[in-house]
């Protein structure tokens, strides 16, 4: 993760928000390359799920909506995370991401150590030894097996266990409070009144904007069941512990689809189909299929309205974590809005000649999390020969050409030869009309390649003396293999078109 964060800052992908004021936890800014990568991910998603399909329509709803929407959806009353405070260190923890492990000394249970999700074994052992030392039992044998295997989520810990727990950053036991619900929605006030009637919320998901507009789209479009509504937009959550770079932040972006189906449709088969489509899409933007796994939520952990949820998990640098949630939400949301708004959410199904409130399958993906997955998949360190044939280490971002921030770099071999520069600039201007390309005339050619490798530009195009003196061909270099071949301008454009837009 450190390497990725370092590269993102060094090369202008991602900066901590408000950095000149020391940063602002849970918020990030995307620099020149980051915004290109982000836009390319969103465009690829929109192209594949909206433009290239006949059954999905797009939407862009407002971020602040009528507060009744959040009452109907259940967010006002239920959208919270369990929070535990440490009275000593003043740190706050998400109780469902905090665990305890028993400290057994010479076969006797002497307390518990608390640790956050993802903590490594040596850290847990170190904390257990701290507890052992504080109990004046320095010589006692610690049961490391129990410490490594017997983990309990803090939300399930008993009062007695809590009282005996050494919190992750405390020196004494029993400093953690019992978990309590912490509301995640950001509140604001709308209009000139400052009283409670003015309270509104920044949306914590884009999905409710879709449900709130479902009727508009049914009434004005020519949709027929099954059909979907897609939306990309910002969402805000006052996360207790934003962490792992852009993985969990307080302001992020979602790409969500609500796919409406008949109540009697084979939702299990449709759910499976969506899981496969989503997996294939992740592979199409460069994630390796081996890094993607499925986490099927156990029935007892599902929300009461949910029929099934499967998360696509990805192997991030900080462990295997949720990337894309694909949920079958039944007719819960539409029925809630029907009840709270008094407006019918029924659709007339021409095929079955019946009226009903449709059920919904919801694939919900975070843009920022996808971007982190893409960065993780792309980050590579290898060794390649330099201009003089000496093998050198290089960092290369192996982005798929479809989403790479810069598609190609154009280099005149020498910057002080006007004949080379003229041809290179002309080609650059031509390619720039279609793609985000880069022109670089300064420095040794090997160094110029290396700079592009580090930002993941898939192709290098060099204009050399053969171009101007012989046949007009240019050298096309592949970022990953470093192989070079000569191509005509027409071949070059066909090739780029296929790789970037195909
Ligand atoms: N409408 C359903 C919904 O919002 P979710 O599992 O809470 O479900 C969906 O969020 C996706 O949004 C997640 O799989 C993740 O990719 C992204 N996401 C959620 N919270 C996030 C956060 N705090 N920071 C970044 N991405 C987040």
C-alpha cells in the first residue's frame, strides 16, 4: 500500500484533501492523472452497462433530496455502525471491525487483547505480552495458539469480557465502552430556517435517487420489465474509521444499478447472471480473475428485506475486502416509497398483462474502491535493460489500455532536429483529437519511456530518422514487454483504436 500511495502522490494521481492544512481524514483529491483514470473507469462502466445495452437507462439525481426519502428508505432510523470508544486513548473504533483474543497464561484465562481487523499476528502477540507484563506474570507461558485462533467480534463480547480487554492503544484493561449505534449520514440544513424542520442529509448512497425517480422513468420512457436504471454519483458517509487510503472514505462515488424484475421471475438465476456480468466487467478493466472471490452473505446476517447478497471481494494490499455488492432487495424500497409518498409504484407488464410493484437486483460498486483495485492490479516492479543494455529496476503500472490515463506518448528521437520534431508534433496533434496522449521531447529516450511506464502509458511512439528518411513508419513500443516494432501511421491508428476503444 505504501508504494501505491507514494506513487499516487509523486506522479499526481491522488492527494490527501486539504494537504496544506495537514490533510482531512477520509477525504481525497484526484490530481491530473487520477482524474483521467477515474473518468475512464466511469466511462467504461457507463458504456458497458448503459450505452451498450437496450435494457438500462441512465439517471443523474440530486445529492440532497427530500428528507422523507431517507425516512422511507430506513436510513434515518437504521443507517448506523456500532461504535466503541476507548476512554483512555480517546480512539474510536467500529465495533464490528474490532476483535478480542484471549490471553491464556500457564493455562489460565487472564484477560483479552483488542485488535482492529487486519492486525497481524506479531502485533497481537506483542499486545498480549504487554498485558502479561502488566499482570506481573513475565515468566508465564502465553498460549499463542488461542491468541491466533479464538477471535470474537467486539459487538459479541460480554460485559465481563469487555471489562478484561486491553484496547489496541490503551495501557490498562477495561477502557472500551459498550458498542452503541453511530449514525453515518451527514446532516445539513436547507433554507433560511435553522430549526429541525430544515434538517436534510447528504445522500449515503445513490440508489435512493433511482427509486425516487423510478416512476418518472416508467412514465416517460418506454421501459418494459426487466429493465434497469443506472447512476454514477457522489455519496457521503461519516465513517467512524476511514482508512486504507481511498478504500473507505467519507466522500466517495458509487456506480449503482437497480434492475427491476417481475415478482415471479427466477431471481436466483438473474442474481447469478449479474454476479457473472460484474466479475467479467472487472476482468475487462484489468483485474485478474484469481484476485476476485465471492462472499455469499449467510441468510441469518441478511437484512430482513433482502433475499440474497453476494459481494465480489478483491485482494487489496490490506487484505481481501468487498469491492462490489450485488443484492436482491425484493420490492422493499419501492413499497416503502409507495407507502410514504402515497404514489403507486406499480408497473403494467404487457407480457403478463398484470400490474405489480417490481422486485429489484442491485449491483452497487464504488468508483474509488475500483480505482484502488485497478492501482493494486497494475502496480508492478520488474527489471528491463536500459539504453546501454544494462538491466535496471523499473516501476510499471500495467493499466489496461481501455482505462489508462494516458493512452500513448509521442517522442521525437532528438529534440534539436526540427524535421523529427515537426513530424512528431503533427502526429501528436492528430492523435490528441481522439485520445489523451502525451508529447515528450526532452531527455534520453530510455528515460522518457521509464517516465511513461511509471504512469502506465501503454504505448510509446518514436519518430526517428527512418520515419523521415525512409518509409514514414514509426516505432511502436509496448509498455509491458518493451518490444518495439515499426508500423505505418494507418496501422498505428487501427491498432490504438482496437486496444483503447475495442
Ligand atoms: N445501495 C447499496 C449500497 O450502498 P454498500 O455495500 O453500502 O451498498 C456499495 O455500498 C459499494 O459502495 C461498496 O461495495 C463499495 O464499493 C462502495 N463503498 C461503500 N462505502 C464506501 C466508503 N466509505 N468508501 C468508499 N467506497 C465505499
